[in-house]
C-alpha cells in the first residue's frame, strides 16, 4: 500500500491545520500519553518550530515533549540548561522529558543488527513511550543535505554515546591554502578540537566529534568534510538505522513543518534567514514518505531544484533510499491536500 502524506498549506491558518492533524492522530492514540519528539532550537536560534502552533495539543491527548541532550557544547548539552532554553523558546506549556538523563549518559541498547549499527544506544527514557509524534522542522543540514523526520528521530533520540556512534565516521580537514587564521572555527567548535597555530587552523581528530559546525562558520570555505561518499553516506545510513531502532515496536506519527526553511539546522546558535517562502505542514505515518514529500514540495516551489543543493549542501537523498532499503518506509506516497 502506498503511504499517505497529508498537506495543509493555508499559511494564514497553520494552528488550525496542526489541530486538524492532532484530531487525526487522536483517533489512533485514543487518549493515551503521547511523547512529542521535538527540537527546541539552540539558544539564539529563532527559526525552530513555533510553539504557539502546538498549544491546543492537550485538548486532543495528554502529551509530553521528549528530547535527548545534544552531543556538543552549547545550551542543550545537559538537562538543566536544555530545559531552560526549551522554556525560554516557549515550550514550557507541556512537561519536558529529557530521555538520556542529566548529562546524556543514560541509554538503552536496542539491537538492530544492520550494516553499521548492531545495537543502537537510545536515550533510556524512550522505553516509557509507545505512542509518539516526531515534530520536525524541515531545513538544510551541513552534513546530511537536509534534516526532517528521519534525522529528528534517528540522530535526535540517540543518547550522547549514540550520537558519537553516528558521527564517528565524519572526517573534517582544513585547507591551509585558504585558511587565514581568523579563529572563527576555533571560537565555534563545541568540542575544543580546533587550535589556530601560526595563523592556520588545526583540528585534533581525536577530540573532534564530527558535528561539522566549523564548515558552516568558516568565512573562507577552508574547512571541508570528506565528501568522497563513504563518510557522508555512512553517516546517513547510521541515522536511518538509529531511526529504525527508535521506531520499531512503537506507534509513530510524523509532522513536518515546511516553515522558516533555512540552509542550516536549528542547532546553529545564529539567526538565519529562510531560503524560500513557507510551504505548509505535512502529516504521515511513514517517515520516509514524509521526508520524500518534503523534498519534492521544496523542489516544486524552487523551479525543480533542491534549494539546499543549489546553495552548496550535499545531496541528502541517500538517506531516503537507504531508509527504504531497511524497511523504515517507502519513497512512493500519495499526497492528500486538506483544508
Ligand atoms: S574559520 Fe576558516 S579561515 Fe578562519 S581559522 Fe578557521 S579554517 Fe581558518
Ligand atoms: S566538526 Fe569542526 S566544529 Fe565540530 S567538533 Fe570537529 S572540529 Fe569542532
């Protein structure tokens, strides 16, 4: 059966659209407690999902925001700070459950026995939830081309050890001919892995966690990931394998917000200008179908071109193909417009 993806695109009534989605989901979840996996946005980011759109959720089912701590140094590295930034960004109207504990070290191992990951290390608290919604802001991503439902669930529900597991294949290098020693990367590196010595940046690969932030901030494009295919593809495969671990045996719905579509993710503690006009919101039971539909809608609104590739990001479609190959969902879908 081809998965259904619902599109609500009346931008003046997005809250009404979200409530329509909640009504559909409520029929399935039947008043049981729901974990909403969301990204609250790094401190300084203001293009994350707008919490005002979600405020009626309790009229439909009891819900809790669930999330894991970030891998890198920032405002979401430990639970106390993470909760504070979530509230500062307007998400305090529901309880918040940080699934990997105070410092991100609490995990449960879920066997998947796939090509890259044998046991996924998910935030331990996931075991409390059988009914979940992934609410994902669809936007570009420096390491995976784009980030949507698959990345929100796969990378997002990894504990710190799990996130390290996924990032371990990422290799970063500095082109010393282009580096001017401006120190922007050193100041922004969340792992203190970069030192500028004799006006050239040097990366300690034993300390680097592969977050790719230095690539995004370098004004001279002197930092690069090894784009040779192997590393980026393996990162995407691992994210899909983690997503499979998080979803198997649980009842999930996925909502993608094609709003404030930025080039980089909500982990960046900077204000970003959207690349294009908002498109709307999508709902599906299939994480592959909803991400594929999101890519297709963005292309449709951008003269047939992927807006992230056009701006220099890698082609993220590998994650969709791989996720389909391991049974996470389907790339084919039926788009149903609702109003
Ligand atoms: S941000 Fe770029 S140019 Fe500046 S020190 Fe780092 S690598 Fe060199
Ligand atoms: S990828 Fe760059 S910014 Fe991230 S930890 Fe490694 S050196 Fe630091």
